[in-house]
C-alpha cells in the first residue's frame, strides 16, 4: 500500500518473499515480509511445505510399527518424540517401564538434547554470519552420533525406544566411551563460550533484539528454552516429572543470564548454552546411578491398546513435545496428535516482527529455534 | 611506465614511432599486471578455502593439483561452462555492464601498487590518491548490479553495499592522510631520488609507519577495518549476506559474470593488503639494507619483492581469518561503527600525528624511543595472541600439531574405537580398552 | 562522564572478546584436522569401521529362513515381500520368494527384531547409490527352497561373513575398490 509523504511523493511498502527455498530459514518455511526499506511492518509466516501426514499415517500403522515415524517428527531431537509416543501408549496400556530402561531413556534423551543444541547454536551463529562455530559444533555432534550409533545402530532416526522400554542394552565399554565424551566436551563448551558467547559483535546482534515479554510468551504458548529465556520458570522435567528425572539434581536456567534483558535473542542463546551444561550434569548422574535390570517390560506382540485417550509430554529441546493419543481398541491408533514447541514459536513471529529489521528477523527465527518438520509434521 | 617512456625517448626514433611503441608497451604492461592480479586473485581463492578448512578443523580442497593449488582453475573452468543467464525482466545493458565496472574499479588500482623496488607499473606522484579514487568506481558497478537484476533482494544488497562503501571511504581516507602527513608525499614506491612512502620508511619494524607513534598504530587499525568494510568482507559482508539475501547483489549472476565479481572481490583483498603493506609496514624495504644498495643489486630487489609479497600475504591471511571468525554486523550497526567510532578516532589520530610532527623533531632521541615503544607494544599484542592460542589448545586437551599443510596420514582413525574421543582422552581410552 | 566511559569500555570489550575469538580460530590451525578422507584415504574400508549394531542394507541368509513371514508383517512400509508355498508332493513348506526393496527401506530394524532365526539382519553396507533404482530390488531366493527348522531358543548361527551376500548382489562387478575390498566384517 502506498501512502503520501509530506513532500507529496508516494511511499510504498515492499513485499519481500523470504521463500521456502532459502539458506537461512530452518527447513522449508516461508515468510512474506512487508517492509519499509530496512524496517519491517510485519512478517507473515507460512508453513506446510514439509507436511508429510505423520498424524494420518499413525492411523494406518500398528502401535509398535509407528515408532520409526516418531523419529521423523523432529529428526534432530528424535528421542524426545519417541519417548512422548511411548509414554502415551504405556499410559493407555498401564505398563510399568523398568528402572534401567527409564535411565537408558534419560541418557538417550539428554544426549539428544546436547546434540540438538549443537545444531541450534551452530545455526544461530551461522545465520548471523559466523560460519566457524557451526562447524565446530557439528564436529562435537559427531561424537554423540557415534555414541548413538554404537548404542542403537543409526545416527539419526534411531528407533531406539520401544513400547515398554528400550531396544538395546549398554555395556561398560559404551559407558566408558560416554564418560570420555563428557570429559572431552565440557572444556569445549568453555572454548565455545570464548569464541561466541562473549563476542561483542554477536552480542550487539542479539542484545535487546526481538524481546518477547513473559506475558506474551505464556499467552502465545511458548515452551522450553524460549519460555525460560523470557523469564518464566517452567520445565516439564521438574514440574510434571516423568521417567527417571525425579532422581536427578539439575538446575533449570531461566533468563535473564548474562547481558541483555529477559526475552531477547541473547537470552534464548545463553539459556541453551547453560542447558547443555546441565545435560552433561544429568548424564554424569545417570552414569553413576544406573541400576541393573530388564530393559523392556513385557508387552504383547501385537499391541491393542484399550479404548481411551492419553496425553504424554516431555521436555524436548525445542519446547514441550506432547503426544495425544486416542484409541478405539484396535491395533492401530484412532487419532494421534503431536504438540510441538516450534509450532507455537512460529505463531509468535508475526506478533513480534513489527519494528524489527530484516537481519533481526533472521536472528529471531534462529533463536526461537523454529524448524519446519516440527511445524508441519 | 615513466622508465619505459624515458628509455624510448632516449632512442630518438621520432614522435610517431616513440608514441606507437609506447602505446604497445602500455598494452603489454597492462595485460601483464592484469594477469598477475588475476592469478593472485585465483590463488587467494584456494588459500581462503584451505585456511577456512584448517580453521574449521578440516582440510579444505586438496585433490586438484598438489595441496589443491589448482582448485581455482577447476572453479574457473566450471564457471566458464555454466549457462549465461540474463533474467528476462532485467535491465540488459546495465546488467551486462556491472561486472566489468567492478572489475575495472579493482584491477585498475593495480597500476600503482608496488611489488618490489622499481617493480611497479606506474609510480604516479599521486599514487595513493589515484588508488583511493579508482576503487570507488566499483561502487557504481555494485549499485548497478543490484538495480538491474530486477530482484528486490539484490536491490537491498546493492543499496546496503553502496551506503557501506561510501561511508567507509571517509575513515579510510583519513587514516591514509595520517600516513601521507608523516611521509609528506602521495607517491607509493619511490626511490632514493624521488621519495615515495615506502622509500621513506625503513626495513626494521620500528622504522615502519605502523609503529611511528600510537596514533599511527590506531590509524592502521582504522584503515584495515575500513578496507575490510569496503571490500564487502565479513564482518561487513551484509550486501552478500548468504543467510539473509542469498547472495545479495550478485544473486542473479551466473557463469563468467559471477566470476567477474568473485575475482574482483579477491583481488580487492590483495589490493588492500598491498596498500596496507605499502603505507604501514615498510613495503619492500629489507632490514639493514640501504636504498642505494637495494637499487644497485638485482638479487636484493628480488628479496625485496619476496618481502613485500610476504607481508601482503600475512595481511591477506588476517583478512581471511577475520571472515571465518566473526559474525556479521547489521547494517545500522555498521553505519554507527563508521560514523560514531571510526571517523572521530581517525580525526583524533590525524590531529595527533600533526601535533606530533610539529612538536617532536624527526630522528631525535624521543622520536626513536616512541618508535621502539610502539613497536614493542605491537609485538606484545602478537605475543599475547599466541599465548591465548596455546591456552585454548591446552584447555581442550588437544596437542599442538604444526603440520599446517595438513598432509596428514593415510587414514587417521583407529577402527577398534567406536566413539571418537579426541586428543589426550583418545589415548587414555585406547590404553584402557586395549 | 557516563557516555565517555561507555564509549571506551565498548571499544575495550570489543578488542578483548574479538581477540579471544581470533585466538580460538587460530588455535585450530595448529591442531590436527579431524577429516577422514573417504573413500580412498582411509586406513581400513569404512564398512569395517562401523560399530556392530550399525544398521546398513538388509541381507537374508536363505538357508536359515524359517518362512514365518514376521518380517514382512512388522515392516511399517511393506518393503519385504515373502511367499511361502506348500510343495504338493513332499508336503514341505517351500520359500518361493523373498524380495526386499532396499530403495524403500528406512533402516528401522523392526524386521530384524522380529526374525526368530537371525536369517534377516542388517549388514554394514551403506553405499547404495545406483544408476538404476531397479538394482536395489534385492532378490534373495533364485529357486524355491525348503524352509529351515526354527532354531533352539536364543541361538543365532550366522554362517557367512556379515554383508557378503548383499555385497555380491549390490556390486556384482566389484572391481575390488579399496573401500570395499577384503573381508570387511566386524
């Protein structure tokens, strides 16, 4: 739309298309950006380019056979989706998961959280122009990929969890490798802090940029690190405990940390760095306290969940990952719905975008950690 | 070129013959300089990719030619074979003209860039002024490409780039002015008889203009930052910000047109390093050798060439190193950096240098002392950096490995180890699991 | 004055943090790169460097198959096709067809979990890039053969090196490239 200026000339708004095919948006997301030169009026997100019908596919698969599909809801933090689904089915079946399996699930999930934050922090810095930290973080992620490959056979799309437990056990050799990885990785976090966290240019790009207030974050349904960065202290692991988490001691980082105000991009960044440290702490406690026992409860070969519905949520790396399951007594689910953290984060982008610059939009999307597979399923 | 003209005049062939021969010589020398600059730009592409690889804990291209040095040829051939696309709605003549303007802006400056003593195409008496002026022609080319591409993203990139380059001319010129003030001449290379900026410095670090006084050290920092900004290099590469604008003003270019922009950018990197070497780091001067001795001996001039190219190479490495370390500045932060920090400080340096030259007589005890102290400060900064490097390596438990060319061994992975612990933890784990 | 100190503090902070960042990246020039130059400059073929549970392309040892067809039933995407017929004369169950569409397989491992005899397993082969997708339709049975007896509880006897069967099918004209030569089993 054009508006007359004081001098009588017409002023037009540029409509830019940050299209689905774009090096910065995380997956195929589209933003229609209305800008006035460099400052945006609003950025309208469009999703759906990566819709694969995962929820509909559940209605054609058996309960046990759907597990590989849960990996694909978010392939970077696959274990969380597997756990949410497994917990939802186990709630319907009223199965008790053995303690060793709970610990192994926790180990897998926390490793996955660290691996996911590697990608997220790397992508944030890469979108802001520093290509090197991304490569360093991916190198560290290789260590975790190798651990998980030795554990279950695949580096991503693991299919590690089963209804009632996990599929493979660990031995002392693997636990020793995990410990040596933790010993190697924790000093690297300090090195990354030296390279990125204190970096004046990065702080200037992220400090006080795209502030999301606590009220807004709660009202728009943000969860996970995004919510905590805005100052709201909420973590599903601690507040609605599940699995083995009641037995662990860990801190939940809440913004503001370091420089910047609560809810800005820098806080979302710092909260994730601190979460990696806390995950290492949980992993060490798992190593110390791992109990003996079975790794899988007895479930029937062909699972027919009793009629009913259940909702299970876990604290994923991007937010609360929830699985809502409705069963009609047959061997396929009747309805399966995924609640993902990125979908809520996408919705707040249009609300936060007025007044930002285009470069800030990139920082906002990167720090909200929005990825397409979670939005579109 | 003056040398050639004087020689031809001395042959007494008559005005027509002299001038025609001179024009031919002009074309030959221009072609030679252009080819040298292109080769340097091509080689710099390989250096950048290998340095990028080593900085990122990987190797970089090492298959084409020994240690990958012919990679630029492979890239050039590939770009040559690509389809030459001109978008239908693009402004044809401007679209086609833009790469040439950018190339002219950069490569024409090489006419006055010294490579060694007496090894310069044309030692103009307004050398540095000519270089500053001609590199501004590239700005027109970038704006043209941004507009003519008929692409909103390219337009944004072109406009940002123009604003950036035009703004950063100011602190660059001011810091160059500090040096010109000290030297008293605009001529770049010079000899004993007609003094130029290099010939007025000396070989030793405390004779360089970078360490003349703290003001000129600051002027070097400002010049280097401004030159990196003018060359559209990270941390100022917003016009070609990959994650935001795909490729900014050169989004729609493919094939050899893109190669034009690409080579111009890398030639610019060398250009700014060469200029910084000339102005601040003593150019081709050899420590302990006087101008007359160097002018007399061919071998010493060759050593001077090596020294000049070596210093310029170190600065090129620093420019590449910056690219792979720093994130990029947002456009308003870039402008604010220029006008709120660089320009006032450049003015202060200029005034400071002027006062220094008035108050402290050149060559006196106090003058020499200040040179040594500043040179010492510079050296100390370098040592602190190296100490931090060692600190970071030790803290992550790695070992220092001086194999800079990354020749490596055939296979560096122990198959009995399933995860990949690195550094000393790998050795520890191997001992425990064996 | 507040603004002056902020100004110079900003400059000082920039120098220190940016300089430290430069030191970190320079330090990596002096460390060994971690690149493994696949496929030709590795100490051993990559296939033999993978961990034991690694899930590569599926292979089936026909002499061990009991014809239960649990693998085909468990596969979420129906990429295993098994046909078992009863031979009229000998009243013996004969395995007439066992095809795996390796192009469709998502390497989830549910079929391998279901196999009671260990006939079906993941090899470590991962180099499945072919010019013709039909080459990834793996036929493990040429002519009808009798099914094996189910093994004793927990016993899994693998009689050939892991991956040898599928390697012959994927790369029939194997030129003994360095990455695939040798026994290559774990």
